[in-house]
C-alpha cells in the first residue's frame, strides 16, 4: 500500500499535463548579494529561460540584459505569477508584469520598485535566432 501511494504521488502531477506537454524544468532562484548578481545563459530560436528573484516590498530592483546581436529581451513578473506548460515546450506565464517590464516593452534594461514581497519572475526570450546572454540583477 505504501509503495502504491508513493507511485501515485510521483505520477499524479504528470497526469494533469496536456497531451504531448513536457514537465516544467525547475526554475532557478538568483541569489542577489549587495553587489548584485550575474547569470549567463543560452537561448535557441523562440526559446525562454526563467529565473526567480526574491524581493521585499518596495525594494528597488534593477535588471540589465546583454546578448549577442541584442536579440534577447526580458519581462519581469511580480509575486504571484503562475508558470505552466506552454506550446512548443516554452513555459506559459500567467500573471502581471511590473510597470514597463512587459513583452510589448521589450526591455534590455529596467529599474523599478517591487510592489510586494515574494518571488519575482524574470523571463528571458529570444526575438530572433539563438543567442548567448548575461543577465545582471541588483536589489537595494
């Protein structure tokens, strides 16, 4: 009986995925020391990488993205965002972006204030082909 319960606990999350969807990879949390943090990553065409940043209410957040060919952009979502399986293996995001940090803004640099404490989500996307990028994050 105990073995059956363990099996069900492992398989049940997979049962709710849409047909053909892959489970989501774990989203890393960027640890931001006082001097800031940098993360380097790679994106394929139409790819998306996700990162969490833990911030306090009214804390200043600064994000800068540099990429080969300047083809990577990011969005920043406030605490409470939901990440789920999307089409073509790219995670779907449901939530509210911070002011001037949405996909339509296509930012490569952003500074603002986090409205409430929690995990903010940074989504890095490629607007064209494959690229290598560096994401710099500071909190004050």
